[in-house]
């Protein structure tokens, strides 16, 4: 597995991105580029879930990239939600002055899907 690999999954109208626990600058760039490429080539995606629950620390570059990625999603008409923001990460984002006003947040994936007005239906 390459150092820049970012787990990403499309399920229905939603693109799920799992942010690694230690997000390097290289991975942050790869995340942004890959999300941009997927959104530009994918029809019907209405939601982007950025799962940051594995992140215990975040630097200014990674925070900036996450904010920009959400803005890119908005340009494609896709609503982005950050899931699992830990208190230490939230404090760092505020201290860094990162503007995430246009990014929804949710504690859980289930809540994120509610905010996106999407449902994952279990098949019996």
C-alpha cells in the first residue's frame, strides 16, 4: 500500500473518505486530488463524508486541505460533512483560525447521513 493511499468508497449517492490517523502533507494533497477527480467523473454523488475520527492531531496544512476539499465538493453541488472530529482536533482548528463555516460536522456516520438526507438501506 502506498504512503499516499486514502481509503475512499462510493455507496449510493455518497462518497466516503477515511482520513488516516496521521495525515501527512502528501496524503492531504492526494486526498484533495482524488476527491476532486472522483467528483468530476461521478454522476449522482450528492454527499461527501470525510471521516476524521482517526485523527488525534491536525496541523494547519491538513486543516486547510480539508476545508478546501469541502469547498471543492460544494462547487460540484455536493454537500460535505466532517465526521468524528475529536475535541483536540476541534480546539486546534479554532486556534489555527481555520474557516470551516461552510462545512457541516457530525459526531457519527449515521448523523452525517441524516444531514445529507441520505439513507443506506439494508437488504434482507
